[in-house]
């Protein structure tokens, strides 16, 4: 859980649906369903661009450039699962944010797709 001090309660970590800019010009990440928003009051436009690009989170009102499975965070998840297969398998039931992530990661890793990523050994 990620503590969200603005609301005084936790927010489950996972994929946000989008990042929006509120009335007060502060950004916030919208989580799934009726979960609280995560306020990002200190994020500049550039900070939000970086987070959106790295995690594949669309910025509300813009064309979605790519999804989570096309982001650097997805590649990092695949590398982590390859390096820690037992832990990844144990966590495989936690797929409410990215349904089927473990199956997709396993399939891509077994196909040797990580070998084609620069810098991976």
C-alpha cells in the first residue's frame, strides 16, 4: 500500500488509469474504480511526462501513446520475474491492475524476448 497522506488512508499500488490536472492546477493519478486519487502537488509538467512515459499511464485529454505493456516498467517487470521466478509465481494471483500479467510475462520470457532488449544479459 502506498500511503496517501492527503486522504489519510492507503492506496493500493498498481496501474493508474490516467493522470489528470485538477482545478488547482495540481496533477493527480486516478486509480481504478472508486479508490482515492493520489495527489501529485509537487509534480511539474515535465515530471508528469516522465511518469506517464515510464509507466505507460495516459495523461487525461491526450492521445494515449502506449499502454503499460509497452512501457519501460513492463520490461522491468519481465526482468524481475525472470530473475525471481518463485516470488513472481507467488505474486501471480495479484493481477487486478494488470490482468494476466504473470501469464504474459512468462510467455514473453520463455520466447526469449528479453534477449532482444538492449543492456539485458
